[in-house]
C-alpha cells in the first residue's frame, strides 16, 4: 500500500453490536481515523452456527467492507476470528486482524500461573484457535474454554447493570466450570462480554477465590491495528475522524443499544441488503 491510502477507512465488522466495544477503543486511540462499521444484525448470532455458515457470512461481510476501499479490517467478532480468518485472508488482499492472536498474546504476558481461561461463544471454544496459537508460540501454558451462549442475548437485551441478578447467576454458572482449573487470567473471547466485565470479575473473585486479569479481546485487537498502521506509515493525517455505521436489519434497535457499547448516542445508521454483497469467489 502506498502513502495515498493512509486516509482510507478502517473497516470493522461483527455479527451484531459487540464490535462496537472495539470501535469505542479505536476512536480513543486513533481519533483521526475514519471507521466503517458493519453489524450483521439480520443474521445474528454467529456463535451457534456451523463453521461453513460462519465463513459464508464473514466473506459477505468482508465483501461489503471492501467496497469502501478500506486500508485494513478488524474482525471484531471472536467467532469469525476463530473460524474464518484464514479464509478471509485468502479471499481478500486487505490487511485483516482478528481478536484471537492479540488477546492470546496479552494473556500469556499477564498470567502468573500459566492457566488461562477463555469465555466465548460455543463456536469459538470448539474451534480452539486460542489454544492453537498459544501452543504454537509459547510453552508450558494451559488454556480452558467455556462456551457462554447466554451472555450475548443478556447483553443485547440490557441485562448489564453490576447488580443484575439474572446475569450474575449465569456468570456464576459459567465461572464455576473453571474452579478446578484455577486460572488467574480470563480472556473475554466475544466483544459483547466487556459490557458485563465487572459482573464476570466479581463472579470470578468469589468462585475462584482470587483476583483475575480480564482480557478485553476487542481492545487488544484495536491496539494491534494501531501498531500495524504506525509500522506501515498508514495513520491518517485528517484533523478529525468519523464513524459510519451500517447494519443488515432495522436500525432502531441498533441505535438504542449502541449507546451501551459506545458510551454515546448515535443517530446515523444505514440499513443495507447484505445479500447484494454475496461473495462468489473461491473459498
């Protein structure tokens, strides 16, 4: 890529709302960048789908973002990052970064007892991409994954307050599966989960009997993409950044919930027909 590409946008996509936690960090650490966000709200959730369907959807999502001539893409979806990153990199000549490597690296830096837990969607846990990455790059580390299918609907329906009894009961159920493993570091492998990180942290402290490091996978990936743009001399020289939001279903619910993830109200959200961007190249 040449210098003329530095003011192209950064693309970010997720199956729904969770990727907005990564956008929030990107806006903070890269305030001059233009960001194009796509939430595939018409086909959410991805986390309980087959690898074939997840990959198919992800290729469509990338095809949409590529139509903007983006200079890099952040897969702000743990499921897609785990299942389809290789297929996306093969299909598109665009720098693509997921949330797996960045969060796994951070966990290996922070852990003291080398026991790392992963809370994620069932598809992410089954794919075991975090374990594969750690096993290939580090020695002596153990990782245990727990599928947390209830967290996404709880977050998207607003059960997020620190004293929410429903979400705390579910968190306790998931964290209890980790007790014998005794992790001192927990990767939040889905970008929805940081919204309830305080509930997860409190649950872990009570059940595991110690404070644990919580890794926000979307935030770690955002810092990774910043480092890439700096290295490649692709940081924007705009005076002010912006974000464009696109979804594949009605915009009302997205607008209402987005403030939870971004910490601010948004007005301009565009609904698109993702079917028009069906990827027909080789997988």
